[in-house]
C-alpha cells in the first residue's frame, strides 16, 4: 500500500487575498464557505491535488519546510512575471542562481518554486 498527495493545506491570515492569489496562480476555482476556510479545485480535466486554505490568526513564523513546485504551461520567465503581477515576490532562500527554478513567495510570504520544466 502507498499514499498519494490528495490536498495541499496552507494556513493563511487573509483568506480572501490568498484565495484570489492561489486561484489565479493555479487556474483553480474557489469554494469559500462562511467558516474562515476555502477549498480550491483544479480545472476539469486537469489532474492535481486540491488546495485547502485554512484561516488562522497567526503569521508565518519562518521558512516553509514544505513548498509547492510549479511548472508553467508556457515559459518560466513569463510565468514568474505573471505571478509577480498577481502579488508574488522573489525570495532568497540561499539559491545560487544556477538552479533550474526561481523561488517566489506568495502575498503572505509562503515560498514556492517555478521550475524551468518537469522535475528532474
């Protein structure tokens, strides 16, 4: 028996901001109830885990120990620019610049990577 990733959960302080950012970044649809949480679903026909945005009252304490690696449908540079336009920013976690990825942080400083192609 093995396990598979079914959902990625992210604690957030500003649910509306983070739902807008991650739904636009991933092309996911948002289902938001009145309980301070939101669930994001991949588009029909696209495999992928759901994303659960869990409202919490505390800011992120430090560097994420688990993060998303995204692969763009188009080029990496264009995707980085698009994500920055949505509210992401470049993040320095000690990379050298020779890696095959760009590190960004979402509006609440959660790091994620944009890969230059499929994971190697």
